[in-house]
C-alpha cells in the first residue's frame, strides 16, 4: 500500500489559542489547507497528501497567542523508509533548515520534550504507509499531581477520529451501523476502495461519549468487516474488530466490545487479518483500523 497521505491530529492544551505562523513542505502537496487557528482545549485534524512520486514530509509552526512561543510539529513519511516525527518549542523565529536537520537526525516514532513550562509530544506508527500523527501541546503543571489530574480532565470527550484502511483486495461498502452514544447524524463513509484509507470524525454527545460500530461488506466476497469503538466519559477507551460470514448482531458486537475490546485488538479469519488500535487514555482518540489479505 503506497504512501498516499498523512493524517495529523493536533491537540492544544496549552492554555492559549494557537495561530499558524509558518509552514514548510519538502515532499507532498503544496496546496494543503493547514489549520489556521486551534483554540485551547481543541483538537483539529487534517490530511497532507503525498506526491505522485514522493512522500509526505512537512513541518508547521504555531504561535501561542499571549505568550509568543512557537510550537513546531514536523513529520517525515517517505517512500521506501520508516516514518518519523519531531516536535519542539522555540522562543525565536523558525529556521526550517534546522528543523529538517533535527527531523532527519532525531525524529522518532514517539518524540517528546519539555520547555518553557510546556510539554510537547508527537507520535506515529513508523511502519504504516498511511500513518496517523498525533501531536500534543500542554501546560506543564508547576506543583501537585492533583493539579495535573485536574488539567487533564478539563479536555473532556469531544470526538473520535477514525481512520479505516483497506488492503483486503476488495472494495468495501457500508452495510450498516449502530450508534450507542454520540452523534446519530454522522456521515460515515459509504465506500472504501482497495488500497485506500478514509477518515471521519464521530462527535460525542453533550452528556455522553462516542460509542459506535460499523459494518463493511467485502464486495465480490460477501464477508463483513466490523469495527467498533467505545470512547465513554469517565473511563478508558477501547476498540474491537471482527470478520463475519453472517448478518451482524449489534447486541453481540456491543457485548464483545465491552468484554473484549482493548487498545490494540486483532483477529485473523477467512484468510484476512483485521486490527484496530487507539490511545485508551485520550479524551479525543484516533482509532486506526486495518483490513488486509493474509497471504499464505
């Protein structure tokens, strides 16, 4: 599955609004509409497409309003090599050449640093051709652990970002869905072509979380791929996936999700491999689900 794009999820817990100050794209689309503003407490997602013959390698700089510091996020998703990411906090103008040097030399699958009383982290799956980058910026509490806990819970559940990746050898068509908590009006993807990755956001309810499941039928095969997630308020998140050769029993799926769901769940059936994973501690997690042909 060749590089097509990189999905990036930026999460702002800095105590300040962020405004886009600059960007540098070394490989991939030059016309991406990167987010201009990220309010405190918000999480924003965007997709950066790879080029026809190259990958997705770029960096963004966001200025902390009423502070002046600069938050830099950078990623490298090249063709033919592992992906990596880098982040930093600056109190001076961005030197893009220096950022690229640090990305190449120090970038990793999970990079973090603490500066100017802020904590930043960026992480991804280095082996994925279509990786999701998750980058965090948060105020570093000065005193007690109790304050740190209080700061964490202020970012309540807002949504679940789901990235579905199809390497099954078949097109997928949405057969059904069930929403137990959260928005009932989400426009879930109707079709996912073989080799494609599609993202959508499911918003939590005003007083509840984001708990739902989808079923996709493998065209010219008939099997059903089920993906399910539970992002409740006040508890860890988890996910579940399965492959079926019969109609979906949503009550059974909910039972399996509650009993067996985890941060990284995988199964092999009917010569296919399915996996779903997420950060169980995140209030607005990214769920990544894969379906691929299992070769003998």
